């Protein structure tokens, strides 16, 4: 595959004393990191996730698609399970106050902690 020759980058430019942003072509583009940002439908020598994991046949590509899909579903399931466990581990504490008769006809406030 051919690398992108002209990388358009948003660079600040000054015109008539005012700062403005405009697109300009640059041969030394800091955003072009060696890979073209395009789709391709090749299945030969395609690295997947790691440099040692290379796909060479359409069957391997289909299998890799299914495996990555199920890995993503498993990851999302772990996130949901973590949230459920976090909610179960949190305990709500309520404080209830009630008047109680005290000595010499006075009224005292008694506070009870309720866990639930």
C-alpha cells in the first residue's frame, strides 16, 4: 500500500494581524504515522492485534472476526458484572430519630441506625 503523500493538517496561520485556522499541505506531517487511513479488503499478511498474529486466508479472517467479536462481548459482560457486584456491595444506611420519654417528664430524641 502506498503512504499518503500530502497530509492535510489544520495549522494556525496569521493573516492581516488576525489568528485563523486553515488547512495546509505539509511534507513533514506529524499526523501521518506510516499507515494510510483507508479500508482495504485484502486478507494476506494482515497483522491482527499483535505482530505475531498474521491472517493469510479468508477462513482465518472470518475466524478472527468471530473471535474478536466474542472477546468484545465478553469484555462488555465483565463490565456489566462489575457494576452489578459494585451495587450489591454498597449498603445503604438510614438514620431514624424518634422521641423517647426521659426522666422527670422530659422528651429525649433517640437515633437508630438502619442498614438495608
